[in-house]
C-alpha cells in the first residue's frame, strides 16, 4: 500500500462527475504487480488481489463488485478510508509489530542471540526482562498488565517459548519473537494459505455450537429452534488484554492461536427441506419476511452455525447463546451482515466477514412466513 502511494498509483480520481479519494485502477495495479515482480502473470496478480479482497484489505470504491476484476474499475485500501476491520487478533498483531520495531531500533536492546540446550535462537529475551522493559517504557501500567500482554502475544503466535513448552511468565524463562516483522514478505505467500476456509471449518470457529460445561450424555447441539424469542441480549464485559485472545486459561496451548473452550459439532445434514435460490427469495410476493437481528457476542462467540451459499442459511442455533436471544432461528436465510449484502457469498466468506467485524453483529435474515 505504501509503495503504491509512493508510486502515485493511489491518488484521487474523478469518475462520472464524482471524485474518489485514495483509490487505484485495477488494470493499472495488475500491470504494476507484474512490472515489480510481485506476480509472474496477470492471472496470478488477479488471484493475489482477490485474496486481499477476501481478507477485507481492499474493496471496490462503491462496493458494487465483490470480485477483483482486471479492468478500469476503482478499488481502495480499507486503511485509506477507515473501513479496515480492527478485529481482536489484528489489534494484538499490530501491538506486537509496534513493540518489535521499538525493540530492534534501540541500543542495548533486550533482544539478543542466546543459546539453550546447545541450540542458538534469534531475537530472544527473558520473560522478566520483557516485563521490566514494558513497565519502564510506559507500554503498560504495572507488571501484571505486562504479563497479560505477553500472554496475548504468545497466544497469537507472535512470541514463543524457545522450546514451545511454557506460557509467558514474569521469570527467567527464555522466549523469542516467532515472527520477524522486518522480513519483507512476498505477496505470492498469500496463495499458500487458506485461513478463511480454515477459520470457518475449524472446530475453534465461533460459528460452531459449544458448551462451556456440556451435560453428560448430551455432547452436541443439533439443529434446534428456541421455544420462545428473547429480545434482551446480554453482553460480557471484556477489559483485560488477555480477553483479546479469547482465552484467559492459566495453561499453555500447544497451538498458539485463538483458543476457545471445547466445542460441540453441529449436525452436518442440512435443515432445509429443499434448495432455495436468490431469485425465489427476492421475487415479488414470495412468502418470506425480512428481520433485523442485533447480536452481541459473548466470551465464546455468537452461538450459531451458517452453511450453504447463494443464499446461505442458519443451520443451527445454540438455544442458550446470544443469537437465540436476539431471535435467530434455523432455516432463516442470511441477507446482510453489518450492512453488507451477502446473498451472493458462500458460508466460508460470510464466516470470515463476521469474524473480522465488530463484536456487536447486525444481521438481516429472511424467514419463511408460516
């Protein structure tokens, strides 16, 4: 993005008597990717920019196109218009990057090459050294906040115990930055990861139904409807840094990612009696009514499962979760998410859109008239 600004590819542009600030022409950008060896051909360049759209980094200036088209269309980085979604994991990542840059740019940095068990590690520090430094630099108010920040960084895979055996503690345990933020990454690395699909398919996804304390003999939620609609939505207070990661458990998770309580898988069989198309859903006189639901996520997610595509539908609802409290039911079709029409999207993309959005979710659903 910064290179495009420097190269004047991103600038204010006028189209149909309207000025669009800080945007670029898709066709020009594809040319730039090839000229600067970021993509070997146009097809790869298009796939790369589509990845950025899927990750909500760029978008069409009028949001009229959900796909990146190699044409004279105007697109914009969300960071240039204030629409970039600062999710919990993005905030922790940016905090980690800021701390890393500050540490490597000072003399007598606590980051050093150290050896443990005859193995040398780069960018290492002791837990107590990091806590001392965070307090001295005013990054945190006290040592407890420093430990909470260190735990959040570890849970997001930014720092790690050198042998991957311990969580973060205020002690002489050796840690290192797992991510080298100074390494220049190639855009083509995006094509080797499938975080959007992995996110929605993972058992740790907030779209899977879960119980904190499952009842014996009842280990899964099937496709259920609430007996009555509850309009009062409860919110969970989140104030500590550790809540950013979704896990405040005092033990180390082997996979330093967003960790949630154990989940219960939903019944994979569709709840729909027959497939429904967008045309049928939106046709005049169709037996469907649109409803707006405001769902405030709690500590373990929103409590529903979305499946299908074009249109997607609600596959299952946790009867004790926030979605059920807002009036969500199975078999409802998802019309929009936070003001964005999603009728043309699949459930993986919708799941990613919700995950990277705010904790308070506004959804429009279409429900069959009984």
